[in-house]
C-alpha cells in the first residue's frame, strides 16, 4: 500500500474575512511534492478554511491512489482533534465540513497528526497565495506557486532537483559524515530522509533517473541580431539556418538513440524544431506551456543596446535582481524560475526512469541547469547557450539532480 503525507492549512484575514486554503500531497520516502491545491473561498473563518484545506488535500491524495494510507499533518489542533474523534464538533459550520472530509477516504486509511505552524510552511504559503490571488480578483494557479520553493528556502529541502537535500547528502558522503553530523554543521537535511548515497563521487544506486535532454530551438531571424525574443512578442518561425540546425540536431539525436519522449514549448520556433526531431525519431510531440520563454514585455524585438537607450534605469534594475520585471509588465526571472520548477516537478513524476527531449528556450534551460546545480539566481547571467545546443540534467528518485551536459553544439560543426 502506498503512503502519502497530506499537509493542509487555511487562513482568514479578519476571522471572518477574506479566506483561502492550501494543501500539499507529499511522498514520505523521498519528500517529493506530488500534488498541490489552493483556493480563495471568499469571506470565511480560519476554521472553515482549515477544513476546506483538509478536504482538498484528501481529495488530491485520493486522486493519486484511492487505496493509499494517508497521514494528515496540520497545525490546527481543533481540526486534528475533531477528525481524530477526541473532540466533539459543536459549531454548525464545522459539522458538514467534517462529515465531507470523513467521506473522502475510509477512516481506516487516514490518521491525523498535529504539527507546530513552523513545520507547516508549505501549506501555509499555498493558503496565503490563494488569499493574495483573491485580493486581486483571481484564483490561485498551480504554475504560479512559490510554496515549494519557499519551503526550500526555509530548509524544508523537499523540491525535486533543487538539490538542497541531495547536495547536503552528497557533501556528507564526500566528507565521510552522516546526516546527524551534517545537521550539526548547520546544513539542510531532507525530512523525511531517503536512503543515504554511498561514499564516493557518484550518487547511490537509486535506479534509472528521469533524464531531460534540453534542446534550445534553432535560429530565428531575431537570433543573429541578438534581439529579445520571448513569449510576449511576434512568435517568429525558424529561419532557413534554424531549419538546417534542427535537421542536424535531429540526425545527431537519432544516432544516439536514447530519446523516448519529446515535449516542447508552445512557441512556434520550438514546435518546428521539435517536429524535425520527432519526424526523424518517429515520436509524437507533447506541448507543455510551462516551457515557454520569459515574457520580456516592452523589450520584445529590441536589441540590448536599444533597451539600454530607451529604458536604461529599468535595464539596470533588471540586471541587478532576478526579481525585477522587464518594462511593461513582463516576467521576472524569479517568476520564470517558479514556473519552470513546477513544470520540472510534473515532468519528472510523469517520466520517471525515461529520457525526455525538452525543446525550449534560453531561460528555461538555464533555470533547469541552475536549479540542478543548486546555484544562485545570478548564475543565469554566467551561462552561454547557443541556438540548437544540447544540455542534459538527470533527476534521481531521492531528488538529487546531476547536470551531465551544457551547451553542446558538436552536431552543428
């Protein structure tokens, strides 16, 4: 029987006031986030929002495996004690919610555990994201979730591929230390722990990883001119040179014979590159919105020099911080990182043990490499990535990432 951990929370800004909930389903063996749910529910009390979060978490777990055992972790003593049957449910608003929660899964499959609030940051952040979205008249969107990344920053170390857990374990292995020593040294250690890697220069035998072969699309007419070309511009096609590059990389990948699936950004230049490879390999192309390029706002189609001339202050701020958006409401690199990380998590779960070609753009590829290395955000500005180049990152079952290749253009020579 599979086992899941459900972390759930809810909140109200006013009690009653604008309210929302959040819930995450986690694999207790690897610490991987398997599903997230959040919603703005209008004006409600804290307790109503907490129950709504519980229900959403249980439903998400049931959708993954209706026969799984579920350990619910919440910082609401009221909900935990009431659902465990130790406290009576007196409030009329709580009774139907508790009954609904009890119907999601058989009682024999669910147990409840109270945790302090500081250990429930993932679900708490989701609930706050939902309330923030509601304040803007919108609903929470999974692609904009920062909860898992914020949990990582808080040393929860549970995001696949960000390598906080894997890096801590690898450092311990190389130094001949165990997790207790690593914790004493102030390092983040994954909770719950997966099996420790063996001492040495490689990861433990964790099975076949999900391997992402990262292909930047071929040239467009904008590429040689080094113009900003993101997801908010004209969506150009490949140039004749770009088509030749796509055919060359298709031949190279066919010769290697390792690609089993192809996933592409929705933008035309990537779809055309992906189709060239798919035709050669006899595979279908799946479109993934999360792989699209950054929206560069008012900078779309301009050269760096033109942006510097027209928007000097904005450009300086953008170069100084990955949290700054381009002029005109584009995406910051921090926003793109959250989108790409969520996409990565979905794809690693979907394609565990397989080799997948991701046809995408400069920023998503650099972001995947950065996250795989556990490198700081400013490292984005220190990588070279040519048109039609190949990079590769592998993701193991414990969340460890291994960067295997960067900016290979040998097939174009």
